[in-house]
C-alpha cells in the first residue's frame, strides 16, 4: 500500500463587530433582532442603490493581516462574485478576488510549524434564510438584517496535515482575532464559520486533482473530527482505486460523519469582475504603519512575556492570555501577591473575578493581637455577647476586618473571635 | 409665447417678477402634455401631485434656485412614491421607497417633477424603440425616432412639455437624442453627478445629465445636481463651480479646439460634414483656435464599449430575479436577454480560457484614455458631429442588435473615458436637426459649457421649434 499524504486548507469567515454594515449605514448587529428591521435600499439590493465601503472594516481587515504577518497590498479592489441564491439580493456578493487587502502571511504553531496564510480579504455577509412551517406549509423566509454585514475571509495554504493541527491553528487564530477586538468569534452565533478543504495524494509534492470541501463546521472539535473522518473515507476510496468526487460536504455531529451536499462550482461560474461602484482602494505605507502601531500585544508575545517575567508555566500563561478578563485581573493584582500563586488562583477559579482580591493566602494566620485588641476595645459588645446576644459577633468580625484592611478571611476571624469570647466567658 | 415654451432662465425671471405663477407654468406644461403626448409618447407616468406642489411653491417664501420650475425625469431615476420602471415591464408595478440623489437635489432646489419619461428599456438602446411601453416619436417628424436612450426626455424638451429634463448617459444617451431632437444635451464627467437611485445600466460609465433649451440652462441645472454624494463612492470631492455665473465672463480667445479627422469620416450622412465645417468657422470667428488632429479611430471604442457595457449589464440585472418586483423573468424583453447572455459569456470567459474578453476590453479602454490625455495636453476641447447623421426612421433599430453602438460611435470613446461633453444644435438636414459635440477632459465642465454657450449665443438653431400641429 502506498502512503497517502493529506493536504488540508482552511477557510475561516469572521463577522466583524463594526457598528454599521460593510456598505451602508445600517446597524450591523443582527443577533436576536426583529427580522428585516436593520435594512435599507443598499443592503436590500434595491435598484439604483450603491455600496460605500466601511472604513473601520477595512482598517480592521488590515490589522488582522498585520497580526498574521501578511503583506498588505498597496492597491486593493472589491470584486463582484455572482451566483443566484435567495439570500443574495443583488445576484452577486461584493468580495475581493484579484487584489485582496492582505496576502502571504503565516501563523506559527507550538511545534514551530508555520501555517501559511494565502489571503485575508473583506466581503459582505448574505441574508439569513429561515426554514419554517407556516399553516402546515414548509416555507423559507429571508431576514436581511445580516445582509451586508462586514465579513472577513481568512484562507490558509493547503499545508495543514491533520485534524489536530487544524484545531490548534484555529484556536490560535481565534485568540488573535479576539485580542484585536474585531470579532466576537462566537461559533454558535455564527460570527466565526469554519470550512476545511481536504484531499489526499500519494505524491506529497503535488496537489490532488480533486478536493472535498466540508462546510458549516461550528466547533473546533467538529473540524478535528470531520477532517479525521474525511481522511479515513478518502483513504478507503483511493485504496479501491476511486478518486473522490470534487464536492461540498456537510458534517453531522451526531453521526460523526460528513455527507454530500452539492457538486462544487469552478471559479469561472462566479464571473468575478472588479466592482465598478467602488474605486480601487490605495493604502499608503504610512497608513499601514500607523495601523501596525495600533496593534495590541498579540497572544504569542504576551504569553512569552508572562512566562519570562513572572515564571508562569506556558499553559497557565496561555489560559490567562486567552481571556481578557482574567488577564486584566492578573495584571491588576500581581504586585500584591506572588504572581504564580495569583495565576493559579485565577485559572483554578478559586476567586471571584468580579470582586476585588481578598488575600486569603496572606491572611492564613489571623493576628491574635488584633483579635485581642478588638475584644479589649469593644467591651460593650462583648458584654452583650455574654448576655446571650450572639449576633454581635458579626459586628466584631467587621471590626477585625477594619483593623486588618480586609486582608483576613472573615470566617477565620469569626472562628478566632468565638474561641476568644468563649475563653473570656469561661 | 406660451409659458411652457419658456427656457429655464426666462421662466425663472418670469416667476421672480411675478409675471405668472408656478401653478400657471405647470398647468401650461400639463396642457401641452395632454394635447401632444398622444402623438409623441414622451411620458410613461405623470406626477399627480405636480399642481399641488406648484401651489406650495407659489406660497413658499424661501429663495430656491429652481423654485416652481417644471421638469421631466427619465424613468430610470427612482422617485419615492412615483412608479419607476426604466421602461421595463419587469418593474411595471415598482413604486420606489426612496428618491434618487439627482431628483432629491432638484426637489431641494424647488424644481417640480412633472412625470417620468420614456426610454429604451433599461436604457439598452439609442432609439427609445426598445421601450416595453412602445416608442417615443421625434417631435420634428413623427415617422422618425427621437434617439435614445433618453428619447422621452429629449422629445419632451423639444416639444415644450417641460422647462427642462433630466436624462442619463452611458454612451451617448443624453447627447444623441438631444442632437436628434434639436435640443441641448450635456453629459457631465463620470463622477461629477451622483448615480445613487439611478437604475444601473453600465456602472462604470453611467452619468446623469440635463437636457435643456439652452446651454446656460444646462449650466444652472448641472450646478444643482453635481457634487460629491456620500451615497456614491465614485463621485468626486472636487468642488462644483458656479457654472452658470461663470459663463459670460470668458471669451473663446485662446481656446484650443481639436478637430479629429476620424470623427469626420466618409460614413457621415450628407450635409453633416458641411454643418460641422460651418460650426468650425463660427467658433473660429469667436476667437477659438481650431486645428485638425488624429485620434484613435472611434471604431475601436465600439468593441470595448460593447464588452464592458454588456458585462456590467449582465451583473446589474442579476438582482431582478423574478422574486421581488411582481413579475417573473419572462417579462424581460429580447434586448435585455441578449445583453445578459453576451455579458455573462464575456465574464465567464475570463476563467474558461476561451478569451479574456473583459480584460482585453479594459486594456484597450486604457489606451483610449491615454490617447485623449495626450490630446488634451495641447487642446482644451475637441469637436465633431454628435451622431453620424440625423434621426432615423421608426423601425431602424429593429433586427439590428448593434444599432445603438453604431449610432453612438462618435461619443462612445468619450463616455468610456469619463469625459464631459455637450451636444448643441448646429443646423438641419431634410428638416431634421443635427448636433455639434464639444468634448473636454474629465471635470472640465466649465470650459465645455463656455465654448458651447458662446457658440449658441452666436447662432439661432436652438431657437427653432418643431411644428407640433400633428392633426
């Protein structure tokens, strides 16, 4: 049996969280919004309506490209991509074909392997089709709230070789996008959508003559599973001497299987040509450099810094960096407590991130002198306690907390107080 | 003179001096439409509110540059609440929910839309004969075509049914019908006037423009409708000059006008060459320096224009998928289907290896643009006939899929290069008007208008009116 090599390319669509849509002023927010309320002549594709590109969306696309070490094209164009579908009101989608904003980048995996990025381009989202039963009739409704929302497509070169590698790449990519604060990357809400192109070949130097696209993968785990399933399925076909059909497949996460959806179109059928309604977009070096300066510290850099400066282990640092809330909490309190300890408390969910840090660890031993001092200075309360009004303990605990500037555990303080009070009474 | 016969400047003066009201002016136009449009068929839909709007204009105390002036609007400009069809049955019942920038700017300036004018369906043609609602007739002779695609607008101005009209040009659709109907048609540069709300024909050349009784009227209308529009990314940020006020300040002394020999070739109709020669002599008398030159033969622009335009048409019409406007796709007429097929094929060929039609066309387009750029290093303008001959007879466009491209061959190169140009009446042959075109570089509107204005003031062709007694 000849060895087969798997060739996998990934396509990731990410909805940008710009305030307005890509080519009109309508609000881009469409999740749980009353259908067809965020629309206008432009995103409905009415006759005579014209697209005007959203500057923020372009800036963010370039920032994504810069974060992925892409080359930024000096001159970019939008192109029309034609196909008929009810979710596409103009009969074409405004996308980028010949000259996208960003090309030829990469993202490095933990193994050191570089996943090459073919392009990062900007386009518009389609309307949403809702399949329903109304009066016992199957109908399809169209919600145009999503029509025209800014959508970034990130395409890798076919250099991924396993489901696991795909999963690692996608997680890293999502962390970067979240760090840039350009997208929520919420797969359940559809703001991050994953596709994998998979083929196998006996000759590692050449691409296979077919490729299978698996669409609508809405979790990293499903990408991993679908890729592994496809590798097995295609291997078995090829071993029987059958070339797998070039097609688009879906993924059934219950059966853990892919299934055929439609035969894939070739690029010519889309009849791409430069969008005449939008002049070419020319970006000066200064403009791009200015955007580069605005880039936040990327997850890789930040993780490395945490490891180096605070001696966190790599996985702890990664977990902190992935979550903006955790990271900022860590940074806020790292002067008050030993950083490794703090990081572990945060990661192990031992502390409530919505409240100020109570340094339990520093309060292990409640200073007995303070307990004695409080008892001495609050003779009235002690007397009441002795008279049977045990609820005054709360007041005394409060006094201890005050004296210690909140740095002791109130429960421990209470225990110590009770010990002393009983001792006093006996 | 009847009120509907007044040109824009005269009508504005009359309203200002309260010689008549806007209501009377509108009524005069409506009467003219009522008695003459049964012969001409220039209008598809009338604005039922026009008289009410005139009454309001008469009460309005705020000064507006076009207050109370009636105009006719080509039916490919969207009008909120007024049916807009682009003369295509596909849009038979389409009542737009928004207003085009051009008509919104005219409305803000106080102009009153009388109604929507007939055109070639989707602006696909140069005869107005491909209208799904039947042809418009030439006011000079009912057996002849008005030209197109803005034929309804040109006929309406020529027959004094309005004070001025708005047309749109992709290649010749303002200037050619203006020439054939004996009126003044001005095509501003691509990017000078917003296309928002104009049903797209070929997006990279579509240019709205006024059709008027005089050049000075065209200057005034252009400065109202021109200028950057946040809804059209292709509009220029260049400030709009006060074209009309600047008109009389300049003479033609020192103006250099090229006479491209390729635009006076042998296939012109008899007398056209003599009429252009006469115009050349007239312009020389006014102080302009004229010189014969050689340009790329305009025949090259026919193929380029046809490919680019058909490609863009096939894309622009894709949205009429039969789902949303009440008619299914069988309502598309022959011409539109023809264009979609050719355009779809041209765009597909980019990737199928049968030939890079679209890319090749764009390359030749660049050569044509460069050819003009070279010319305009030494000249301010060039001139020629607008059309190779006078109006053709009804039926001439039938069974001739390249009719428009051939009739517009003298203005296509300018259109695909984004230039600005004007057509003014320069004489008659067999009782039919002939137009002189003066064309300049992109955004040289003022120079084109100045030259045409000086020429028009020294001639009387634009004052001659067709005999409208058709009974």
